[in-house]
C-alpha cells in the first residue's frame, strides 16, 4: 500500500512540474531595480545597471542638502530589489565628545568650553578618575548649570 501511495505522489509531482527549459536571458539580468527613499529629490524605484554601487544610486536620486550620507558605503554593490534609505542629518545624530577620553581639541569644540576649561576637564579626570555620569562634569571648576545645559546633548561618557 505504501508503494502505491509513493508511486502516486511521484506521478502527481511529475505532472505538476513546469518542464519548460530555462533561458539564459532570464537568468542573467543586465539591469537591477533599487528603491531609494529618504532625503533625496527623486524617491522611488531606480533602474540601474547590474553591479551598480550605492554612489550610482545616489547620483540618480540626488541627495538633498540635509542628507547624511556618512553612514552609507558608496562602493557597496547593490543587488536587484535592494532598498536604500538616505537618512536626514539632525543635531541628535551629530558627533558627541566623550568627557572621559576626549582630547583637548575635542573638549574645546563644546559650546561654552574654551582651551583652559578643556584642560581643567582633563586635569580633573586625571586627578579624580573617570566621570561616572555626565552631570559630574559640573564638579570641574568653571562649569556650572548653565554651561552644562548648553553641552549636555553633545557629551557622553
């Protein structure tokens, strides 16, 4: 009985298989379709040459002035049906400065912090150890509540 059932299933499988030969033209595509969205002038699906890169897609989609392409690898090769999202640049994604490892120049770039206060931050952490919270920076001479409020979104441990 098992043999008859297996034979029947094989017969059904053979009859339902599409036996049309594959064409090499169908397998090898000369073009790919990539969907681009986000901070670009021309959102939508782009038709690009096979082995097109992210830079090729950006050239066609035309990034806006507020586009942040720093996280995209321009040399990456795209595949058919890829989706490329171009993020917008905003202040929250701006680079932050570590108060525990920042150099004099990095700390000096913070709002309200000059070279002497930056040096005071470095001297404080060398004398007292690493900061445990970002609020601990107010223990440094010359940094009060007002300066802390200006820079708190730009600092990290």
